[in-house]
């Protein structure tokens, strides 16, 4: 076995845990397909990232009446969400646009994980990918960025991925899987940017 030296430890990069959230609850959602594609890309060619898809479909609606222990205790599904958010190194939001905004299910998850004395999202890198009509979900993504200001999330600025899902060539199949090679390459660039930015933030905290 090769001994670990100062030079090898200095160049080794940790595998970052990416908590991925799909704003759509639909089984064949394009946005679920984007998360699946991100998982595949990380396994194939981005060894420094590991996608952890966090299912938010079972969360109760945010309601302070469900909190206990002076606002520091939460329903089991919410506690599980908060644990996974805290354990993540960075975040990926696959966020559809509903009425120029984010979906109710995604906003609900954002709210629950920010409740209490500890905002579980704070001070970590994040990226947004979206698919939709002429604007590709861009207006909803902009609103998510505004929400992220209060949550102290640090979104990558470039590249952006707002997919015009109805334009040719087809981007997704009937089951929501990403089938367009160019879009897949754009998604890879988003993930690489998220990886680099998350590492920079971690290094800044250590300094």
C-alpha cells in the first residue's frame, strides 16, 4: 500500500454531498429527470460530487402549531429533512416555475428547514436548474434567488440552465428523462461550477 504523504493529502479533494430538491411532485416531472441526469453525470465524470435526492413530498405544510419545545422541535418528517439539509455541503434545486415563482412544495421545504434558532441552509453554495416554456423557468429561478438572500444561500451565477422544454430538439422523453445531449452537457457545466464554488467557500471558512 502506498503511504499517504503530505503531497498526496494536499492534492486530494473531498467528495461533496449535494442535497438535491425537486420542486415538482409529479412522477414523470422533467425536474426529477434533471436530478437523475445529475446523478448519472456525477457517477460518470464528476467524482468530487455525490447527489442525494431529498424527497419533500411527505412534508406537512409549514405550521408553527406543529412545533414543540418552544419552536425547536418538529414533526418527524421535518426533522429528517433538517438533518439532511444540515449534512449537505451544497444544494441543487430543480425548480419549475409556477405563476412566476417557485412551487408550494419547494417553498414549504425551504421554510421548514429555516425554522427555529438554526437556519439549516445557511452559508453554503447552491445551483438552480429549471425547464419550462419560452423563458425556461427563469422567472421562477430569479424568485428562488431572492428567497435565498434571506436563507443565506450562495447561488452560482454562471452558467445558468433554463431549458426551453418545448423547443426542438426534444429535451425529455415521456418519463421525464433528459435525452438531449447538448442540455446534458450544459447541466454538467452547472455541476462543475457548483463543485468549484462549494470548494472555494469551504476553503474560505477554513482560512
